[in-house]
């Protein structure tokens, strides 16, 4: 078990005994427009956020072109095409970082693969965010660990053993965010007592990445149980058409959230809980707090294999073909492709001979690489 209840990002210490870091998750709400991204940064600063987080998106790092359409908060979307539309070069993110830091805010970005990780490294960022689906992207985690930067890692759609394996790859400078990978996430599934559980089990600072709709309940109770980070989506308007805009807070609601978080920081746990019970009721508050046992939430169970990373055929692999590293990609299956083996089996797969044809995009399974077992009837 590690024992590091705070991390340092630049000059700021985050963790036990320090003010809560409030992260405005702007994500891809900029829709590829620099001016809109600047507006989001300005809105975050005016709302009282400490940090603005974006996402460095290269479509092929996240999903295969054959992923097809999936249901997102804004409706049914061709996910690979949508990600391609959001791809931008180094100069775009450099401008975002400059504008964010000019506002006195911490700049944070999610990396989804080696290309985006190296782009962030070359920018000289102070920390990197890892989203829940990349918790088992071990090549990415090992790459990031080599930079010596603090990592903020979300832990949605995961088990304790998943988190443990990720931490072995990610190194010691980690802050964990409890998360429910559902959009929107039902508040009664949040089980916020998991936050002190994660802190106690892994000896690391822990916070919350909140996808619920209410601007105050989950963030407020998270502070009451000791969260050191509150991450919440921010959009200029929930109707703007960004991937996560329908579940994001608009600036006015974000301001209210920040005010409540700061008020609750001045109270002890019981005071904070009682204060929130006045508005939400004891039963509702208790349902959000939960029992503190880390488990897959009901709303995310069906996504466990398809949201997390697995090994897929980059192009069609013919039966009898030796599988090379370039034949395999580590992507999210989503709902239209067969999940493959976990990324930890990449070195096992490379060099094997395909036992049957594997269509482009499909997950690579044991049946694809292991010869059939024959049983001698006379033995």
C-alpha cells in the first residue's frame, strides 16, 4: 500500500489538510473552436474553479473506425467520426494552456494514448489526467509514469483489483477520483463513502469526478467525506451540442457549486452532512453516501468490457498470419464490436499465428490465437 495523502502540482498541494481543487471539465465542449475554448476558460475562472481540464483527442487512440454509432447524451453519434472532427494539433492545445495559465488557473488534459501523452509532455504540462476507460491501458500508464508527473486517475467502471493493477503501472504520484461511468450518473449510485475507502486502502489522496445532474448534492457530500478534488463538467450551455454538454453545469450553476464547496470546507463531516440534509433530506443523503464498498454501480455494469480497453485487430488478420505489433490496437470496444483480451496480454498475442480470420476492429480472443485442443479418445 502506498502512503502519500497529498500530491503537488506546480506550487499547489492537493490532498488531506489542503483546500479542495475544483476542476472545470471543459472536455471537448469547445467543439474544436479556439474562441469557444477561451470562453470556457474565462467562464471557469469567473465561476471560481481552480483548474480547467480539456481532452487531447486523436480518434484512432480511442476507438476503431468500425466502432459505428453509439448513444451519447446528445443522441446517437458515429463516435469515430465525431472524434476525428475534434482532432487538433499541438498549437491548439498550447494556446489553451497559455490562456488558462494567464487566468491564474491550472491547466489539465486527458491523454488517451501514447500520441496524446507525448503531445502533453512536449507542452510541458504539470500533471496529466487519465479517464476511467484508460485505467487498464497499461502501455499508456507506463508511458506517463516515465514522465515523473503527477497523474489524476478516474476509477469509474472498475474494481479494486483493477485500480491496484493500474497503480503498479502508474507509479507513486497518483490522485484517485471516484467516478460512476454513466451519463448522467444516478446520484443514488454514487456511494460516496468509497472516497475515504480508496484513501485508506491505497494510501493516496482521493476525490470525485461527478456526472450527476444536481450541481450541489454529490459535490457537497463528497467534500463532507473528505474529497480533495471535485471535477464537474462545464458548458457554456447544456444545449451547445458538445459530447458531454447535456450533463454539464452551465456557468451560473457552477458558481453555486463552488460557493457550496467552499462553505462545506469550513465544516466538519457531521456538520456538512446535517447542512445538506436540511435541503435534501436524510434518506436521500444517506442513499448517496452508500456503504463505502467499491463495486461496479448498476448503471455501469454493462459497460465493464466495452468501455475499458481491450486488444483489437487494427485491420483484417488472415488465418495463418503471424500477428505483428502493428496488427493490434488498444481501443474501447463500445457497443458494436466484440471485446478482446485485456491490454496486459499484448506481448502474449504478438508473434502468435492467427488460428482463424479476425475481421478489422474485432476484439482478439484466445480462440483467435490458440490452436484447438484435441483429445485422444484412447487415453
